[in-house]
C-alpha cells in the first residue's frame, strides 16, 4: 500500500472515531436530559464497574456476581430505552464497521488491515490515478457491439472479433499478474480504438486484486522524471517504484532531444531490472517509435520475451 494514501486514510479513520465519540456523548446527554431514570441506571452500571475494579486492586472487596449484575442492568436499560421510544442499542458504542470498530485493523496478535480499510484504500487509489468513480471502465462493461462486425480490410476477422480477442488477452494478463507470461504490455493502435478503456479495465482488475497501480500520461510522467533529474530535492520514486506503471499515450509528450529518450530508456530499464511491470499505450507504430525514440528503445519494446504487443486496428469508434 502507498504510504501517502494510507496516512490520509488513517487521518480519516481518526476523524470517524472522534465523530463516533461525539455521537455517543450527544446521545448520553440527551438521555440525561430526557430520561433521568435511565440515566440513573447508566450511572449505577458505571459505579458497578468502578467498584469491581477497586475490589480487584484491593483484593479484599466483593466482585462476585459482577457479570450477572451487569447483564441485569444492561437488559433493564435496553428495555427502558425501547419503552421510551429509543432503539435498544441507543447507548451502545457507535461505529461504522463492526469488524474493526473503525480502527481499520483486525486480528489479536498480528494486526491486519480490515476489509473496510482495504475498500477505502482502493477507492482513494482509484481517485488518485483518475479512474471513473462509478467503476465504469471494466472488462465486464467493455461493450464489443460498438465495434463494426464487417471484416477488416485484407483480414478474415472483423474489428469486433479482434477486440474480443484483445479484451481477453488483457483480462488474462490482469488475472495472471504477476505470473503473466510477459512482464510488460504495449497497447498500440490509432486514437479511438479503445486503448485507454482497456488500460483502465486492467487497472480496475489489478486494484481489485490489491495491486498498486499508477496511471500517468506520458506527458506528466516525463515531466516528473525530468524535474527529479535536474533537481536535488525531487524524486521520481512514485514512478520508478510503482508496482504496475501505466504510461498513457506515449508519443503525445514534447520530445526533448537526448533528454526524453535517455530518461525513458533508463526508466524502462530500471523497472525491468526490478521486475516491475510497465504498460504503455501509444498511437505510434513500432517504426514510428523507432524514429522518435531511436532503435535503443524500440528494440527494448520488441523484446518478445518481456513485452507483449497488443495491436488494435479498425475504425475510430468515437466518430
Ligand atoms: Zn473495518
């Protein structure tokens, strides 16, 4: 999990717990004002606990039948609450998640993140990397019927059939990550063929599987890498160390001779050596990649044991 996001979530949980406490206090205050009889019972129960504790400390006192007395009092309080028109658990501790009581952690000796915290983390991560809030762009929602079913020029298959295969390849890659046959993916094809949708669908599936994904445009990515390169203070760790880095629209960024190629090459190299997966989408063909980024980068991406190339063809579906 990303430290920065986790810290934000922990702060949110602190706020939730403070809010819970305020709710508890307000409820207690209301009962004190409106139902003095019930309030007396609460105080009696409180006293019972104090006395029992005192008895334990001094070892002489009488803490017998404590559980029994407590249970009787609690039952009486619940009964009276209901009779007065309140929910029976009106004065019980308030929390949203019964599993972790809003601490975000479960487990006795070994603390693990609660399901609710994982959900909150996924939500925050999805927002952070720019995925649609309603989880629209998933493999399940990938609509093949928007693609024409006539055979592509010179091909035996239609664009729809091709997209069906491509969707399957991307889905299989996501499900088998990190044990996929290829470490990296390159999605190529002209604009409007569905590359970004597929990229987002992969991201959605990986996040579901608790993978840390970073989606970033090539433009923004190279800007961060460049800034870090020329400054002593900044780093590009979030990019070099992202579990799965998704570079959207390679080729749309301004090309700075020597700098862009060098930095892109280093980045791909570093991630490859660390065993981290990278996914790139681009409108460029392999030849165009070669002429824009030199043979050095093109040959990297052509390494068929490391990179799986997923090519999309056909008509721009947006027109
Ligand atoms: Zn929880």
